[in-house]
């Protein structure tokens, strides 16, 4: 709720900062910005992926999921040396999370779940997004734009996509071989 309130008021805070800066009152603007930073720091996400861009994206996406009464668990850790561009992490995660939230949102609130994990083991990195879905779903869905974008990014880094669906559960797994990414030209 505090995060929602802060986001609701952020446009007003930005207007105050802009007015102070336009008036040449930089010391007051710095002080105001410092206070905003303190408030923002207290509202930090309950997860830290190790990548500020991904943290910002997931902060927004997972906040919306929670507003939709979806139980969220995120244990995602982004390897610092993955060589995967921030924009590509965002394509992967935004599309996967949007699809997961949409699918879970069709269920009764007590069955809405979203799990996001990512871990490195040796030269391998596994990103997994799992969500509850309709029990009538049995097998991978038709490939839409979001899944097509996920495949394109995964292939760009010589990775593989695995989809499992059934029994009210949808699981998307993306496997990357980090040594292949490191040894090829950066995409």
C-alpha cells in the first residue's frame, strides 16, 4: 500500500522538483530529492535480482500481480557476467510475467500463483516462470507475439525454451549456456 501511494504521488514529486530546478533552487531540489530517496529506499522490493533494470521491471509487474490477488514468489538472481543485455532480460521477463499474470488472473483468488526463479550452476543458467492456469489447458499454447519474442531472444543467446502445461500449471523454462554466450560475439 505504501508503494502504491508513493507511485500515485510520484508525478507531483517530479513537478515539485522541476519547479525548483527551473527556479534555480538546486539546493532545495537536492534536499527534496534526498527525502524522496529515503522514502523510496524504505519501499524497496522484497527481492533483489542483482540487476537494477530487472528489479525496476519486476517491481512494476509483480506489484500489479499482487494487486490482482496473485500470490507471488520471486527468487530470481541475474548473473552479473551473463552477457545478456538488459533490454533482452526485459523482453524475456515482461512477456513471460504478463502471460503468467493473465493466465492466473482467470482463476479464483485462492488458486492464483506465480513463481519466478533463476539460478546459475556452473556454465548453465536456468530461468523458470511458473504460474497457475486453467485446468483445461493441456499442452503448450499457440505461439503468440509474447512467446515468439521470448523464443527470439533465447535463440539469440543460443538458449533453449521448454514449456510444460497441464494439471492447472504452466511452466516456462529458459536454459542458457553462459560459456557459449561468452565465447561468441556479444549479440
